[in-house]
């Protein structure tokens, strides 16, 4: 009976942690979709998805006839809602310092729902173009349909205070061209409010399922709208997103001073930018969650005074609500946590807290973090060696969960081994304090370097240290409650860290699983005391060995037996390159020569195409000789060359075959300095913007006009200026023995060489 009584606190703490985990992860579940019969003022996923046959049935990249059909449909639907849509067409330019400029003629669709006494505007944005190789039901057809459904729901209610505007951008997949065209437009073309009184809500997708996540804020004072949205959110995502080389349309609006929120769903990323991003695989629950979240945010902002803006804030989801506080509190709270750790170590000695044991445990705890990171990297390295198809998908695999379970088991063994070692000289409470001291230290580090991430460590440290202090103050040295103090203190860590780790797992994929594993090590460190009292040494060892073997077997069996089906296809990669100057035709791939579908087309030695095909520069590609196809080539017409004061100006009109979705133009900078140029009258900066090979200056043009693209290049140098033109078209040519993906295969996600044809031609003038 005595032993049972001593276990009761541990069992109670364990139950508390289970309930906390369930409550914390519940918001990551998607809601049931509402039917088409739902109330008029409610968002209905069924009504939204019913529009997708008109929006995302087939690929509709920028400039395609299919995209024109989508645009006409959007105009009709907006008019049916009583709005007055306008199509804004112009040439957009997105220059970059280290990449060819993006250019294209794009057509945005815009409409306004006037407010009663507007203080600004709420601008809902979703791009309506798809990648050339997929229908884009999730990215971004679902969000286009969601905005139409939101507009209908708003129309069904009372008139709002502020203007609500709807913008469907073009050319996002080619580099945010539609958003750039919109902000470049004159006020008469749709910019009806000052940037500081505009709040943009951008809708995106990087998968086909999962909850709606508000992952980025631009500007300040938006946390009331975030709270009203109810989507899962964390200011950590904002910090991480800022470090990654990814952009959405919100990036463009942020650059001109507009505030905004970015929403997306990110699970099922294996289908992202492929032909299988279709209506059948789209999760209706994700559409419902996105619609409910955005509609809530819009109604909040549309009734607010947009002339005012609050301060920056830390924010995070907690049990289905959003907690936020001003950014100026981040560092003081972190400093308070660090101070509390020092005071606890000093004052705790009187209550029996051994600082030597705690210090020894604290000194070695970072080894578990390094071990977690090493575990994630090692498992990915082994799986990449065993399964090259996982590498082609960049770790965005269909059955990510089974590998996560295997790695979690191995992580648990790593933590248990450290805990057993630490317990030789430290009590359970001292081990808990050691881990909490690391939380406090990381709180300070993040408060300085990544303020939006500091809360993950600050609040577990503050509440955990307070719980330990209470245990020391009100219980005796032999109390069983001391052995479970860390488990009780771990509840905040479970509530905050667990859902973030689970969210990062599908977002980052298997290739970057080390990141959620490190968070898991922090979380596991706070939970270790729940195993008290420890079983006998032999029993503990047997359990650890069993867990380790189970983890390895789970990973191994998954790697060996993980197959594909029509619903969960394998990504394959094969492209066709015709270098018309030499007549050489090649197969190229990002995959592996061992793949049975494409391997027979590839040789043994990868080749770099830096100087031959500039858009494919930067990596050695598996390749093989191909049969020459009879393809229409890009042509140069109306060529003129003038020289003035050593500056050579080349003017030409380049015509490309129908079906080409993008045209890349590069100038040889080995003997020339490019001073600038233009495409369709849009000015392009000079200088070197392509760092690999001799083709050091260039631009890409999305959907070049059927009647030809007017190009001007100004350069200083001796002799004719070589210009290399590369066209890109979805699909592989006929008559060359090109393979067709099987039912359980799909071309790898765009942009890549997979399922595309490239034609190269050089002009010298």
C-alpha cells in the first residue's frame, strides 16, 4: 500500500500531462466541412469546393487558355455577387540581386465591397494561376474558391465599416508577378487606400490537407484579428519563415508598407506542385478551417479602425485561443526566468536541492540536444542512401508518421540513457531544475536573436521553476511529490512545445526532421521524472533495448516496404533538352539512375549545364543522349544594332512556339558588361545577376506574347553580343521514346526539370 501511495502523485501527474497534450493538439485537427445548406452568413466548404471544377480542373499557368477561362469565371462570379470587377493587365518586373529578373505580362482580377464609413481597406489575396504541370486544386484553387465563398458570406450580412477588396493575382508561381503588378499600378487602377491603412490577408497552400495556420504577420497591431481568426499560430513560425528563402504575395505588399497576415495549410506536401494536386486529394476540412479562419479575421478587421496600429507582439495558440503580449515584454520576461533559475539554485539548497547534482545534469543536457540533431541527420542520411526517391521529394514523403515514430523511440532511448546517468548523482528534482535552467537560458538567447520564439522557453521556465519552488517550500524532503515536480512543471512545455513540434514535422519534412527532434528533446527532458521510481537496472535496460530495436525496425521496415499507389504516387524526374545550336539532344533528371522508369535514359556521369543551359545551372544532373525531336525553335525578328559612345544596343523581337510557358534570355558577360535593358518596354537593371557560367545577366519572362517579345539589351564590349534564349514547355516531345509516368507515379514538383522540355538557341548581334 505504501508503494502504491507513493506512485499516486506520479500517476496523477502523468494523467495531467496526457490531458494537457490532448487539449494542446486538438486545434491541429481540421473541422468537419459544412454542407451547401449551411446558413448564408457561414462559410461552407461544400459551396467553395463546388466551384473548383471551374478553377482547378486542369493546369492553368499564366498566359494559358485555361487560365483565361478561370479569369472569365472569376469575373462572372464577382458580378453575380453584385460587385464590379476589373481586370488589371500590365507588365511586371521583380528584379533580384543574385538571380535573373522575373518579368511577365499578368492580368489580376480586382473587386471592391464598399464599407459604410471606411477607415481603410481589408485586401483579400489569392493567386489564381497554377504551375504548368498540375491543376493546383489546393495551391491555389481552394483559396481562390474560399475567397469567393467569403465574399458571398459577407454580402449576406450587414454592411461592414471598412472597404473589403478581393484580389486574385496572376503570375505568383513565376515570382510574385501579379502582386508586383498590382502595387506598381497607379491609384486609378485599384490602390484606393494608403499603404499604412491597408491590411492584406493572403491565402496560400503548401500541401493538400492539414489545419489552417497563420504563419506570418507583416506590420503591427494585428493580434486581435489573429485571435478572432482562431487558426493555429505561433510567432515562432514568423521568425522561421523570415530565415527561409521563401516568399508569398504578402512579401510584395509588405515591401510597400502594407500590413498583413499569411494563412496556409501545409500537410500532404508530397502532392505539392504536382499533377496530383487535384480536387480528389484536397481535404474539405482544410478548406473549411481556412474559410472560417479568414472570415473571422476579415470581420474583425472590417469593423476596426484601420488608421490605428498597435505594437509588435509575441503570440501563440494555447488550447484553442490565442495568447499575445507586447514585444517589449519579451526580454524582461526572459530575464525574469533566468533570474528565477539563479535564485532557485541559491535558495533551494536550504530545502535540500543539491546544486552540484543539478549543475552536473545541466552541463550534460546539451549532449541530448546534439544527439537529437545528430539522430535526425543520421536517419535522413541512411534513408536517403536506401531510398533515393525520398531525396527527389526533398523529404516530403507520404508516410512521414511511421518514420517520426521510429525516430521518437530512438530519441526516448537517448533521453533515458542520459537520465539514468544523471540520476547517479542527482535527484529527480535536481534533474528537473537542470533542464529548466536550460529553458531559462534559451529564453534569453531567443529574446535577443529570435524574439518570436522566446515564449517557447520563457513560460515553461517561469512556471516550471515556480512549481519547483512551491514543491521545495511546502513538502518535506522525503515527499513523493518531489519526484514528480518536473512532471507537473512540464505541463506548460507540453502545451506550448508539443503542437509546434508536430506542426514543424510535415512543414519541414523528413530531410529536416532534426529540428522537431531537438524540440522533442527539450520536451522529453521535462517529462523524464514521470518514470520515477525507476525500475531495476536490468528492467530499465531491457525496456531501453526494446525501444531502440523497435525504433530501428520501424525505420527499416518503413524504408524497405514503403511503396506507392495511384493515391500516393512516387515522384519521378525526367526532362528533355534540345540545344539547337549544336543539334545535341539530352535527357536530364534530378533523380537517380537506379529508378526503373527513368534510369534507362540516363548515363553514369552527371553533367553541369552552367554554360550550355543557364536555367539548369548550379548542379550536376544525371543525363543521357536523346533522339532529336522536331521542335519549333524560338526566332529572332526585327533585329537592329546601334552603337553610341562604346555602348552597343541590341533590339529584337523573339517569337516562341505556342505552349511555351516561360522564356529565359541570357547575355554573355565574358567580354561584355550589360548596362541594362528592357522586355516589352519594362526596364531591367544591368549588372551581373547570374553567378554560374559565362551567361552572367538574364531575365525570365512568364507567358511570352504570341506575337513576339520585344527585347532591348545595352552592353559595353568588343564585338557582337551573344544572347542565349531558352524556352520551357510542360510535357515531353513526341517521337523520341519519352516515358509516361505509371498510375502510381507523378512528375516531381515544379519548378524542376521533371516533365518539361527545354529548347536552347543562341543569337549574336
